[in-house]
């Protein structure tokens, strides 16, 4: 593909010096430099996310079944509160 690109003078000089030093065409040096720079910017591929489980344990005195009871009580209170507000609004 042909395209027009305006290079900064220092970039052009570095590319031309590299082309002369390595005895490669300017176009090839430019393409390799662009590929190298673009590859360096790509974020590393994200590996598989794993959660490492570890025993947390509960402090003495906490009953794990109590958490479910507490959640049920909070849900029931919220339901009753919502029902009360709806009844008041309908009057």
C-alpha cells in the first residue's frame, strides 16, 4: 500500500542512518521499525483468571446458619416495608 507520511527530521535521519549501516532499503527499515514499535505497545495477552480459594474460617461464636436467618429476616422486613408504602400510596 502506498501512503504519504510526514516524518520528523530526526526520525528520517535515524531511519536513513540505519538503512545505510545495515545496507537495507529505507522502506524495509521503516516497516520493521513500525512493526517493532507497534508490537511493543500491545498489552500482554491476559491469561486465564483463577481464584485461589483458601479457608477463611469464622471467628468463635459465629454460627454460619445464622447468616441465612439474618438474610431472611432482612428480606422479610424489606418486603413488609415495601408493602406498607404501597398500601399507603393506594389510599
